């Protein structure tokens, strides 16, 4: 995962197709269209699933001429290599004279099993230029107490999460020396996690699209390999005596699109293994999680080669999962998840990766459907199903978080506690009960049992919320005021929880002011508890409804929220009726057509926000554009319009 807002990334791809129009999609693992942009725009990498044509010119960190080194091809058949995949821990104690403490060998499968579920210390050690640059505090040791107490077994970091090293090279010669202060800092954070018995994956993170982008046009492969070897020599040396709870990952989400790039990543895996072993210590027995191109299942399946010559090294394969992009990233109005088709697609992905690598320990090192841009019930179904499939296909998972979404590292408060509780119990194979929600994408209204929505002005009446109980029964429902009385305040009928008019009347009336009135905690006979937010709602209002578009400027539109402060989707229609972005969304269901993507829009406690690229696009289009902001509940009328003129 890269911070989409903070990095301008380039993907200089071969011009195999016609050029993509301004702001159109130009890349992503399932993308088959144009990968270059019209003049004045370049293809900016957003994430593994989405690149977009944005104004400007790609900047590259290397301007040298390519000296493409062909890689040695190794057999991808597992029968030609002896994998260390036994599911039991071997208790052999190995000694290395240079290390002060003994080392307990562990198989890659045991490591992966033992660290499940894992948690990423995202946007922290990998932040640019420094640990606190993306809004997180200097990581305190207590973060790992919180993570462990919650039930996570491991953390992915460059020390307990992804680290970006490129910003910490010494400026003096030799230029590829990591500053001692940074190496100390990473070691401190790694030690915090190891000391708590957490399994740790340390990696080289955003470097993959900075100096280590071997797919960039003109990339100097010799230089990249030299730098990569230099970096892993330094990291390998510093951490060579750490316990077997520490694993290494060579490079996060290596960028590329072709078989040649895939082969280059295989070569990087081999260089990595050679390098860490050469510096000694316990590195030859240390678990590593190797990666394929993009760290996505498809390119990894296509091009990853088993490392030959390193049969004794315990290794697992890591990939990342954020599919479907449109749901997990809040693109094109995709606010539902959980239909049979959605579940089948997810299962095909997880089962397919397992089938492609039958005897390899597998770990999904990053995944999430972000709370900021998803609807609660849809997200909880997604979380739960992925955990189920992880158990079914023996694949460990490591949740990606940024510090703004789940654990508040200062206050130790989990902001979306239901999310993590689903992960913890789901990983144990325990059935969770979940609020149901609309899954039919062609529906014109969407309901969710994660909320009791009541509109200002409506009479109070009983509310029926369908759940997926999954074999459990409802144990208790608590409001901030009391424990609800079953049979009086609510009743359970089949899989429905029915809240009585008499009880709801104690929470709101037709004239209660809009807002979140309470949160009901629901517990079940097994699995994670759930929450129902009680929302009195009305249609939010904007302080102004039009302005002239200004290139390159973020637009903050003051908003008066009336209920649940969350934008569900934004539709952008030009005056002539065509779409501002992504014309092809005409083929999507009605609630998705012409909708733009979270990240193009946002909100805070008092504003609806259109980020700069949107105003720029309106100016480029040369036409007034009307933005329809839609809110939850997604029902007709719960929206407001704003027009940008030119
Ligand atoms: C590529 O990098 C290597 C190693 O740093 C350097 O010796 C070589 O001159 C570079 N090649 C070009 C064409 O700049
Ligand atoms: C399994 O490998 C095949 C062949 O490379 C590929 O088409 C398929 O997408 C892979 N499955 C997954 C889930 O990536
Ligand atoms: C954590 O909570 C504190 C207190 O509510 C708040 O000031 C801070 O912004 C939060 N941190 C993050 C990263 O959200
Ligand atoms: C509901 O659960 C949350 C934790 O998930 C807790 O902070 C809150 O106090 C609980 N509220 C009630 C009314 O029990
Ligand atoms: C917003 O504009 C659309 C047409 O683009 C229209 O159908 C809808 O009624 C408008 N909504 C409001 C609240 O004016």
C-alpha cells in the first residue's frame, strides 16, 4: 500500500494501446486498456488496482539508460525444490558464533500460522520523509501491547511494519549507507514487537516505486541491484542475530507489468537471499516472505519462480489483497458487498492462489476495505468472508491500517472495534453474526442493519433489522442507558431483530434533532459482537451551491450534517450530460453511473471536499459540472447538488 495522496508515482509503460484520456484509468492488475496518457498527462500509480492519467510529467528517480540484465530462469515446479513447509516447529537450536543468543529454527509454515492474524504498522516507518510525517506519533512500545492484547499475533513493519529506507540514506559518501540514527530507530521498533512475543515481518517498502522501480523507462538495473544489495547487506547485518520471530520481505509491491519485470523481481529475490545469507548470523535459517511482481496474486502466479539454490531457506510467499478495488477504495459508488457473486469471486481469488501454489506457505501481507469509504455492514461481511477463506485455504492475513482508522496509538482506543473483533474470531474459525445489508447492486435504495435510520418528521414505528446469525443466537443488546429487555424492547424473529415502537420512542420522536443518538452493542452466543448506530437523519445542506472552478485548488464546501456524517457517493455530470470521469461507468448499475472515487472527494466535520484534481478536470473539460453528493441511507432524495462553473 502506498499513500496515494502523498506520492506522485509514475508508471512509464509501453505504448501498446491508444492513449488514455485525461483522468482515465491507465493501469491496475485487471486493467487491459490504454496504459499511456494523452499529451500533458502521465499515468500516476495509485495502487496495485488503479493508475490514473493526471496532469504533468512523470518524474523518475533514475535518468540513466537501461542496461537490462536478463534473469536466470528457474523451474517454477515445486517438485524441483525441497520446500521447508512442514507445519510443525522444529526445535533444533543452531548456534552462530557471532551471535550472543541461541536461535530456535522455525519452518515458514509455522511462522505464518503463528503470526495469524497480523497487523501492519502502516504509514509510520514507511512515511516520507519521517515516521511522524503522515500524522502518526513516534511509535511507542505500548502500540504492541495494544495490538497483542486485542489478539493479533504478528506485525508487519520494517521493524514492526513497512519501512521506507530511501529517505534515510546518508547524503555523504558512500551514498547508499542508511543513516545510523534510522537503523537504530528501526531496530528499536522491531525490538518493541519481538520483546512482546509478536512475529515480525520487516521489509523495504515505498522504495519499490522510488529508486527500486526497475520497470521505469530508462531504469538503470545495475544501479538498482547495487543499491538493493547494499541496503539488504546493511539491514541483514543489523538484524542477523535477532530471534526466529523476525522475518524479512525483500521489496513491497514491486512495480511492473511485463514478464521481463517479473523475471527481474525473481532476480531480486535471489539477490536478497544471497545477500542476507552472506552477512551471516542466523539469516540462513531465518524465515523470509518472498514476493512476485506487484505483490498481487495474478502477476505472482504468472511470473514468480521458486528460488533455486536456496532450498534450505525457510520461505513463504506473500501477496496483497484489496479486491474488488471499487468496493475497498470507495470507487464509482460501489457501497454494497456480500452477494453470492461477490463471495464466489473472492473465493476464486483465494482458492486460486492456493491452487497455484499448493505446497507453499501463503500470507496476505496487506488487505483491507477501508472504514472511511465503506458502509459498515458491507465491510463487516467482507472482513468476515475473507477470514473464513483464510482459514479454509490455509492463508494467513495481515490487516493494513494507517493509524487514522483503527487503533488510536495515543489513546489506545480502537475506533472500529467490530472490525478487528471480526478478524480475531474469524481467524480462529468462529462463526460471526453480521448485520445484513442490500447486496443487489441494481437496487435503487440500499438498507443496512448496522443502523437504525429514522428520518426527521416521520412517525416512530417498529424497525426490523435482518441479520446473518450464522448459527448463533442474540445474547444481549445494550444501549448507553440500559440492557434492553428481550420480548419487550426487542424481539428476535428468525434472523430479524425487531425493535419495538415503545422502545424506539424512548430514543427519538418525529422532532428530535438530527444526529447519532446512541450506539447499541449486540452480543451473540459466539463470535464478535456487533453495533447498531441509532441515527436521526435529514438531508444535509450546503452553505453555497455553486462556484467557479479553480485549477489546482482543493474546494471545501461548508456542510451542515444531519445525522451520519459520511458521504456515500458523488456523481459528476457535465452540462452536456456526459460524465466528468470514467465514461465507462455508464455500464454500471444506476447507483454507480458517473460516480467518482473517494480520494477525488472527501469530507470532514464541517465540509464536503472536492480535491484539486476535480476542479482541474472541470476547467479542462470547459463545461459546468454538477456534483450530486449522496449520503447514507442511500435512498432517493438524500443528496444535495453543487455546481462548478467555468
Ligand atoms: C548505471 O549504474 C551503474 C552503477 O551505479 C553505473 O556504474 C553506470 O554508469 C550507470 N549506467 C548509466 C548508463 O548511467
Ligand atoms: C493462477 O494462475 C493462473 C495462471 O498464471 C492465473 O491466470 C490465475 O489468475 C492465478 N490465480 C490467481 C487467483 O491469481
Ligand atoms: C487520537 O485521539 C486523540 C484524542 O481524541 C486525537 O487528538 C488524535 O487526533 C487521535 N489521533 C489520530 C491519529 O487520529
Ligand atoms: C459498546 O462497545 C464499545 C467497545 O466496542 C464500548 O467502548 C462501549 O462502551 C460499549 N457501549 C455499551 C453501551 O456497552
Ligand atoms: C440534483 O441534480 C440532478 C440532475 O443532475 C437532479 O436529478 C436532482 O433532482 C438534483 N437534486 C437536488 C436535490 O436538487
